C-alpha cells in the first residue's frame, strides 16, 4: 500500500512537472506535394546550387536566406503557409551546401540564381524582397552590395545582425566554442550545436523540432562552421529601401543592444518587437510573423 502511494505520488509529480514543461515550440508536418519545384543552377567554380521555387512567378518574388547552420526546412512555417505562397513567388537558394563559405561566394551564388530567374521571367514590373533570418541577413545585404545593378525593393531582417563584433551571451558562448572544436570531435560538435538550438528559442523547441534543426546542422563541415560573418554595417547605412526589422525580445544570440544598434543605423526602417520570443520567430511566432511579412510587402 505504502509503495503504491509512493508510486502514485511520484507519477502525479511527474505528470505535474511534465505539464509545466509542456509549453514548447512544436514540430509541424507539412504536405509533401505542395507544388514546390526544385532544380540546380551552376554557380562559381562549377558548384551546383540547389534551388526551390514555389508560387506564381507573376507575383512579387521573395528570396529567403537562412540562418547559420540551417536550411530551407527552417522556413517551413512560411513556405507552407498559403497566405504567403498564394500572394508571392518564393525562392530558396540552398547556399549552405554549395561549398561557399564566405559572404562573397554566397552573393555570387545568389547572383547565378538571379541569372536563371531573369532569363525566365519578366522582372520589369515585379518587386523583389529579400528576407533573411540571422546570418541570412548579412548574406542578403552583401548580395545587394556586390550586385547593386539588381534592384531590390524591400528587405526583411528576422533576428538579423549587422556586424560581427556583438557580445555573445555567457550562457551560449561555451556551446559555440564546442561547435568549432579544432579537433572536430563529433561528440563535442554535436553537443555544442544541440546546446545552441536548445537556447535559441524562448519557449524550448520540442525534441522533434530540435532534432530537425540538429540533423541539418550536424552535416555542415568545420570550414562552414568557422566561416566568418563580416561587417555589413557601413553598407547597410547607405540603403534607403523599405526595411523591416523583426526582433525577438528574448533573443539570446543577438542581444537587444545589437538589434537597437542595427535599427539606429537604417534610413527607412520599421521595427517590430515580439515579446516572449527568442531567436527563432519563424517557428516561435508563426502567425504573427507571417502576417507582418505580408503586410510589409503589400505596402512596398
Ligand atoms: C564583393 O565585394 C567584395 C568587397 O566589397 C569584393 O572583394 C568582392 O570581389 C566582391 N565580389 C564580387 C563577386 O563582386
Ligand atoms: C557592432 O555592433 C555593436 C552593437 O552590438 C556596436 O556597439 C559596435 O559599435 C558595432 N561595431 C562596428 C565595428 O560596427
């Protein structure tokens, strides 16, 4: 009897604790056959760049650029939202796997993809908006800088950064250290990456979502993990196109100080703050973010 009591109170406590921790960012599954086309474009040094494309090419084009160590999958909640793909023409360029480990080569890859798009579609009357998440933002900015002949009509930065000298939070710094272990010890690297994804959102990712991110990050080679981000602040100051900065108030990767600094440099900036959201509003605040993206592009 005593044992039963003990056991049931244990189970009760366990359930109560799991009920408390249940507030997580869940994984969603999306339809496989959704009309996404994919193909390769030849880039610098003959590299094959994997591209995904969706939506009516007559609509304004959005070019998504991913964060460090992430892939198109990180944009699932936007890519599969009919509110977005019915209004816009979506392009994702998988620069993470194209052996381009510098901002300049990323820019060159994007340029190669534009070459193909320009040959197929009429861009005279069409708007192009770059949307970057995290390091996808310097990627987008550096593209604009290096290829200024291509007119970009709007820029969305989601938890982006504008220079590489921001302070890294003490809680997360050791995981970055492990992730770039010079011996490339896989155990260290993967636990470092796992630690980063653990802290990336304000509400924790569910195990499934964390594993999804971890799986695509763990295949990145050391050269990629070591690749430098660079400083795009000087260029950013010069642009006057409509720019939307989306900032998670609980972002541990880029502090509020950095986000406010970023905002202060811009000429034509709208800033939106999300409370109780960390570095990953793509998943943490899907409905609001998608609506904010649509509103922003509709105004341009
Ligand atoms: C991009 O810009 C950098 C420096 O601003 C320059 O060194 C590089 O050659 C440029 N690359 C291309 C492909 O234009
Ligand atoms: C980089 O950003 C920080 C804010 O996070 C700012 O204080 C610093 O002056 C910037 N440095 C450069 C070189 O732009």
